[in-house]
């Protein structure tokens, strides 16, 4: 199956109604979408991504009001966060209604809900009478796509259509907030900074660690992995030829390393800009004829936390 890249929303709608998959742009990363209310369509996502069934999907809806159609109850903290950050890079994990099939949530009683901000996906959702289940549009465990071409490079042959919405403006997945013992907990660091969330609902725990975290099964230790070895936080190049080294740095250039092997994510020290570029930098370096990628430890504030989280997992 040859994938087409285009911007025909009506064609995308037809495919989705027919139970097919469509790759969609969002402001965070590209998603691989299917009708969230149809278990058979959703099953195709797991096949195309080679994704294990224990890893639940996020359901994308058109508006805050529409959330009520799919969840039993919206606690106060979630209502506040929805009012502040939706649409945007935030996913809320809430108790699901029966209309959400178990395959979407991997059997959990909760469902991850998000309202994406990208105009094309809004246009699409407005034309559909069902929400879209969509994980990031990459083979399981690999780097998330932030352009239509990234999706094509990895999933051509497995899906019919990719909607081209340009380069993702946030560049890193949504922040996920769920509930543990009736208190909000950040389950995945992402495009909404924890500090911004805490301003709205008070400080809450960040619990993103992994295999020991049954409430967030997708947060595996080894994820977002490039093919080249990635060293995180230690810029010690000894033992390697400079031509074998790729660099991901925040602001600074490394004098001895060839310039074209260096991705300096934000010379002006803007963590948003760095987050927007992190996955495409990893991907570009991965395509080069080098042996190893060295990535700096970014400042542990704002979106720097999510960047460090991804780099740590990519290095595991
Ligand atoms: O920005 C994003 O969130 C992107 C775009 C496409 O919307 N989507 C995305 O999906 O990153 P994915 O499948 O790569 O990550 C979804 C993760 C799961 O791995 C899991 O950790 C968490 O969301 N999740 C989903 N439903 C959950 C649930 N019911 N309980 C706990 N965690 C859940
Ligand atoms: Mg993913």
C-alpha cells in the first residue's frame, strides 16, 4: 500500500469512515488515527505500528464539551486544566464510558483524552461523528515524527494517507495528567510545562518512571530510540574519531566536531525552540554515517524536563 501525502480532508474522512488509518498532523507530533469507537479500526493501529497491546492510545476529541461523551466524570482539577490548556499539548486520563472499546485503553477503566490544536485536525474532527484514537505515527519504540515526510519514511507501505500539516510547532508529545488516590499526578512530561500546570492546580507529583509504573504503561525505559548509540549528559568524546560523533546541544558549538554533525537546538536558550527541534535532530543524526550521538543535559525547568526525559529514554 503506497502512502499518499496530501491535504484532502474529505478523502481522509472517507478513509476513516471505512475503517482505514490516516496519519494526522497535531501541534505536538504526527498521530496515526483511526475511529476510536470502532475496535476493528483501532486494531489496525497496533498492527501498523507493531505496538504491544498493553500500551493504551490517546483519544482526540473536538471540544471540551465533547469530553463528557466519553468519560464518566471530570474531577475539578481536570476541569481547571481543560479550561486552561485545551486545545493544546495536554492529555487527561479520566474514567471512561463504555462506548470507548477496551482495545483503546488496553483494558484500563480510564481513557486518555486530548484536544489537539492544529487547524487541519480541527477541520477533520468537525466533519466526523466519532473521535480519533491516535498514538504517535512511528513504529513502536522509535523517534516520534514531526513532519509528514518523517511519517512517510517510516510507515509507507502500511497506511494509505498522510495529511500534511507542516512541521509540528511544539515538537514533543503532550503532557499526561491522571489521577492516583484521587489526586492529580503528571504521568508523562511533555509539551505543557509542569510549572504551568502547578500554577493552575497546585503542585502535584511527577511520576513518569516506567516499568514499575502500571498506571502509565507506555512510559517504557527504552523508547524514542535512534539506531546509533546515544550518550546523554556526558560530553566526553575520548576514544572516538571526531567524524564518528554527532552532537545535540542546547546553545553551544563544539569546536573540534564537524559543524554538519552538530544540532544546536537554541542558540538563544529558548527551551520551547529546543523541544520543537529535538526529535528531528535525533532523526537527522540517526541518518548520518556516524557511530555515536552525544546529547547535553538540558536545564531541568519548563520544557527542558520533557527534553531530558526523551533523551534519557533514547539513551537507555
Ligand atoms: O501528543 C501526543 O500525545 C501524541 C499526539 C499524536 O496526540 N500522541 C501520543 O500517543 O504521544 P502515544 O501513543 O505515543 O502515547 C500515549 C501514551 C501511552 O503510551 C500511555 O503511556 C499513555 O499515553 N496513556 C494513554 N491512555 C492511558 C490510560 N488510560 N492510562 C494511563 N496512561 C495512558
Ligand atoms: Mg509514542
